[in-house]
C-alpha cells in the first residue's frame, strides 16, 4: 500500500498508485508480472494509460497544524469525489453526473464487473477449492452515518450463510471482532476483527476445513480457535480510547469506537469546523504512544499497533491455518471496499491465483482485478456463486448415480 509517514503517523498518499513494496510505482495498478499467469491472457492487468481520478480538497478548518491538515486532506480524499461542473456560472448537476459516469466507465476497462465476468471465475476455479473472504462495512452492509446501525439485511445474512455451507468463509473487518459477529450472527464463519489482529472461528471448522490455533471456549461453551498477534497492546489501546473519549465528549457528533486492537475516531457526523481540534487531540494522544501508528479511512482516523500485520497477513494466515496455502489447487475470492482491503488485494495478487474484487461506485486506484458497485451487487455475486456450486454438486451426483 502507498503510505507516507510522518513521525508516528502513517497515512495514504492518494496521489500515488500502489505497489507491492508500498512505494510509488509508474502505473496505476500492480504490474502483470505480480499476478503471475493470472488473470487470463485475454486481459492484461498492466495499465498503459493514466485515468484522472478527482478527489475532494479539504476545506479550511480551525487548525494551523500542517501535519493534521495533511491527515484531514488524505481522510477526505477517501470519500467519493465531488465533481464541480459549472455552465455559465450555474452548477450543472447533469454534467456532474455525466462526468462521473464517464470516469467510472473508463476505470472499469481495467477493473471489469465481477458479475459480467463470472465466467472467468468458473474457468479459473476448475479443479480448485474456493475460499471466500469478505469485508463488512460497505461490502455486506451499506456505509451509514451511525456506525452502530450498519446492519446487514436478512437476505444478505441468508446468502452469506449459504456461501459458508459451500466454501470456507471468513469476514475480515477493521471493526472489533465481537461487533462484527453481533451484526452477522453466523457461528459457522471465521471472523478477523481489528484489521486481522483478532481472529476466531469454530474449532470444528468451516465447510469441513479446520483451522489451527489456540483452542478455547466462547461464552456459549462452544469450542473455538483464536489468534491474536497484537495481544500485548490491549492495555495500551484501552488507555488510548479513554484519552480520546475525553475530548470527543466535548465535540458534537464525534464518536470513538473501541475495536479492541485499534481505536477508530469517526468524523462523519462532526461539523467540519471542528475536525481540526479533534484531529489535533488525536495527534497529541498519538505522540504519547510511539508503538502505535495512525491510518485513515472514509471520514475516520484509526490508531493501531505499529506491527507488520494487516488484512493481507490475515488472509495468508487463514489460508495456511485452514490447510489452503497451496496455490495450485485453491482459489481465494476477496471482496472489500476500503483502503485497508488493498493489503489483501496485494497479497492475493502476489500469490498469483485469486479473484480480488473492489466494491465501489467511483473510480479509484486499486490493486483489485475486478469490481462491483455496492452491497446489492455483492449479494447478487454471492448468490451466483452459490447457484454455480450447487449446480456443480448436482451434476457430480447425477454422474455418480449413472455409474
């Protein structure tokens, strides 16, 4: 992922394309060599032309701190871009919409619809075990103003449940693992919360695949396995959360979310004139904890341990612990919408055989090979995957009976 660092703070430079080393590259996407022989030779992955991607500029807010302003600029750039088109001095909404459609259409030349190209997945999946990895917010549920109300629909839940009966399935989210579980409420899945720093799943396995890890029992007495590479940071994260809440309580709309191994500061409901003071407080707290780092998302800042662990590492760990690390007979499918999902996209692209899918309604730099627009398309894609697998099982059963 392309990051720029400044002391303990780490934030993405949206003007830079991604590269597997985390440094700027000369193309918008990962070179085709990084993806080995995949995707199919009929579609090269290397981008040969630049696609202009509009981003929002930060409005003036009440801070003179250049580092904090840099954070706010980068954070605002994660939100969907706003096109300002004027005809004769009058704002032209039709021109705005047309510009957005044209930009997205050009972007999809390099990141085509996973639904329209589902045949490529079927072709690549021949003789392989599919493993499904899903982000939560913006992928299984819509992005909402109140993060506590990011509910997935009953139909989406039923769809994910069907997926888990047919494929090893995990949800990898920046939220705390317990919170994601409360939203999803499916015991048969593996859950990786705090960007993969808190992994837990059923000891008996998912779809017949049992993960290795520390064994324990959950609150209901069920056998589970878990893995927590940042466990020593728990007391520190508790202290950080308390310090941030003291300031947040004085700013209307500010919300601090304790996600166990990371603390999220939500700006979505805060008036922009108060973004500066809130971000400055985050900076002061961060400077007291040199072992922590700052990352950014869509109208959020996050503080988390500065360790070499992310969603990409979580995917690799789950594949290995489930006995699915063999590239030749396993096809991971990963769907996500956030900047933090890029770590997983890169890890899978380097693996060579994978289906990485960005969920987005706007054009933006990504390492994903394919795209879907929103959670409704995600559900349709998952339902299509279920139907295909069931038909495959049915055909195998018929062939067996005929013998």
